[in-house]
């Protein structure tokens, strides 16, 4: 997921990088978008199925090795030194075979990793194309990814383009005010054009603003007659 975010950021940086003084920014949540894409769910299901199949094979190999170890321990007292060496070498070899098979299946750039890349790549490309369209349509210079490697300490929901990308993909969320969905107070046309609020403005997103004190009734003071 993080690699996808970095891929999106770097790609759009070279596509739209301009003068720093006139940059327009936006961000998306690629993880939220991917979870909404049926093709991604299908890819994940196939990867999980492969993982379980290979894991069962490894468990079966380890169970066989455990039987050989128990057999050796039971017969060790009856074996000659040469026979002990051969049996120990056999156990060591089988253990190494299991470790190597596990590395090939589940290790870095192993079979599972490569298969996942093959299945997820088309989905990532589809997402990138949708993001690129939104960037061009909205005239943005950068599109960040909350799910990526870029650390985002604060995000203004007015610059969240996640829902726009979902609309481009035909997966717009019907529910509002959910994670990754377009906020209710965001502009429909372009959230990047929302002007900053005046200082001290009372808004639901400004919880630190002090509440107005209630008006208190006062009794007029009577003048004394001289």
C-alpha cells in the first residue's frame, strides 16, 4: 500500500511539478479506495488462497520431519556411529529443504509476492489513471496519499479528493461523513478553492473557539431626587 502511495506521489510530481509559488495540493486515501474496488478484493482473495495452500504444504513437510526426528531419537541407541551420522545428515537436509521452500514461496520477491504483484498491478494502474484525471481536471500540482510513505501530520478535509476519485471509478460512496468520503461542508466544484475562514470563526471544525457568553438581564438603577 505504501509503495502505491509513493508511486502515485512521484509519478504526479514529475507530471505536474511547476513553480513552487503557484502549487495546488490535494490528497487521497488510496487504501480506502482500493478496499472499494471489486477487482482488488478478488486479487486479495486469490492471494490468500495461495498463501493457505502453500502454508499447508509446509506444515505437512514439517510434520514429516518431526516423525523422522522422533524415529531417530527412539532408535539412536541401537545405531552405529556411521548410521547416526547418515540419519543426522538426512534430518539436516530435509530441514534445509523446508526452509528453502518457505523462502521461495513467502520470502521477499518469492512466488506469493510476485503473484500478488501480477494481480494487483492492473488495479493500481486503474487507480492511478483515475487520480491523473482528477489532477488534470482540478488543475492540481501535487496529489498526496494518506496511505503512502509521505507523513501527513494534518489534513484539511476540504482538500480531500478521495470521493472524487471514487466517482471517477464509478464507486462513489452513498454515505457521507465516513472515512475517505467527501465531507459534507466540502465544495462540490473544487475544494481547493475554498477561502480560509476568518480568525475566530465559530465552526464545527474549530472546537477551540470559545462559546459566546449568555446575555444577562440587568435592573436599571433609579435616580435619587435632590
